[in-house]
C-alpha cells in the first residue's frame, strides 16, 4: 500500500476517547485537525509532546483547529495520562491499530539492535476540506507543536 501524501483524503475514523464516548474525524469537517500519532502514554517523549500540544491548545483553538493525539493505548490509560499531567487535548484510543495502519504508521523500529514493530511518531495536518495539508514523519518533539501551530496559521 502506498503512503499517504499531501492532497490525499484523510482516512476517516471513529475511536474511543479519553473521558468516555468516541472521537469521529468526520465531526470536525470544515475545521483544520492536527492528528498526531505517538507510541505510548507516559513515556518521556510522548509526555513532552502531549504537554506541548496542551500548552498551545488555546492558540490552536484561536486558529480554528482541533488537536487529537492518537496511540494504541486504551481510553482508560489515556484518562490516567491526562490526569497525571493535566493534559487538555483530546486523546483517541486505537487499541486494534486500525487507524495507525490506515495512516501507514505501524512500522519496524530498532532500539539497542533489537527490531520490533511500533508506532512511528508522526503528525498530519488535515485541512478544512478533509485533505491532508501537511505531514511530519519521524517527529522530534522539541519545537514540534510550535511548528505545527505555524502551519495551521498558514492554512
């Protein structure tokens, strides 16, 4: 399967979310959506990324955008993660990895010479028209949320 590219329609989804209920991408039609994928709740880089997006949430909202973090963790684990770090962004639970795979982010990784499958840290900016406006792959956390915010403002 070919990777997603700028201009492609963003794969739709409905997933369980923190706090109960579900997140449905279609519900945000007409708004820019920052959809960021991360490997796991409560790890150093994932926590820093979630805090950065949470701190900038008012700025994203001012620009008319919604921020959704997505990982294979459960909604219950997301609740603990949000509570522990006072996170304000929405978190979607993709325990079956269907959305992660639809976005081609279930990849072979390597740590200390050991190969394993995991989630590639990536961010997709979905435009008001439901098409992918920008993609960041293999994200480095420092300064990333600010860079995404600038891209949202430029839409």
